[in-house]
């Protein structure tokens, strides 16, 4: 097979992972669906961290076990394990990065398929379904094996159940788990931003671009406020400002807030500087160009 044919096949495979948004202003935005391999790698990293935390928690429970009854110790351990594995995923995905540590290391994140901000309902739904997909059947098998109640058919049924639901993402083009399908989410490649000491470096290398109409809605005052927010690096402030700008220009939530704000800042600054060369100075969003 020639190099050209190989490149063509790779480009075709990459194109199959691209999903597009079209804003009300007619701007095409692209998201790249994360591969099943990256998602599996992220899950393994998260499970590895959870396992380490669980071992430490188990040692702590064992330390207090002599002072409590065996049944109480078991209940505390099972409740702690449930809270750990559930709120690990929910807590991180509700954060500004919409990604667990495993997802961040793999360069992927969760987004809403409708282009809006991820809701708590969606994050909770997609992660509670994981209980049915993975943890519940494995826990039942573990308990049955520990009590010598697991028959061959029980083991086969449990593994088949877990594999069928867990591998669902391999059989749809959007690589969605059952949880993603129910919650209305995608897992996509995350764009990364580096907040340099001088955030106003050349905008040519930005991960995303804005149209002239999208940049024309703000002036010098808003640029200065945006720079203050970026330098402050407060996640809540960046989230609020990013949502305000997205709402104003009609952009969906398709990238991390810092990526969005940094790209918008650089390109707005570049536009205003070009205007100043021609003697046009727009003080704020209420002034006309």
C-alpha cells in the first residue's frame, strides 16, 4: 500500500470522528469524538487511583474494626466504596474541566450533545449508569465468589452482562456508552490552553477561530476585563465570562473555558489593534465601530 493511500485512509478515519455544530450566525464548529482506546485508558487510570484510595480506606476501616461489629464494618466499607467510585466521576465531571484526572491525562472531556453547558442531571445520569454497566455485576460476582455461591452460569452471566453494556460504545459511530446515550453527552478530544506570562501572544496558533461578526460585539473595555479574568485564573469567573460571551455570540459549549477565552481575547485584541491603525477606537460594546 502506498503512502498516499495510507494517508487517505487515515484522513477518512479521522473525518468519521468529526461532529459539527452550526451556530445561529452560520459558523461551523467541529468536535472530534474521543476513541474507545483513549476512553479505556482514562478509565484504567481513574480505576487505578480509586483502587489506591480504596486500599487506604480499607486499612483505615480495619484499624477501627475491633471497636465495632463486623456487620457495621462491612456496611461502612461498602458505603465508602460506593461513594468513592460514584462521586469521583461525578465530582470531577461537574468541574470546569468536565473531566476526571484520567480523562485529563488522555486529553479528553465530556460535553453536552446539544452544545449547552453540562448539567448536574446529565453528569449524574451518565455515571450512575456505570453502576449497571460495570460495578454492580462485578460486585455481585465478587460477593458470590467470597461466599462460595457463584456457579459457572452465574459467572458467565455476570461477565456477559458487564461486557455487553461496557462494550456498547464499540458499536455506535459516536462512541457513546449507555450512560452517554441516556444523558445526551459526548466524550471528545479536549483542546488545551497555555496561559503564558504574556497572554497576548500571536493568535495565529489558537485552537479555534472567531468570525469578524463575533469579535465586533466587544470593545477595549471588555478586552481589559477579559485580560483581568484570564490573569486571575479563577475557574468560576472564567466560566461565567465564557458563558456570557457564548450567549452573546451564539456559540455552544464545545471547548474548555480557558481555551475559549484565551482564543477570543487574542483575536479580539488583534482586531482592535488593526482598527486603531485606521484611527478607529471602540471604547466598549455600546460604542459603534
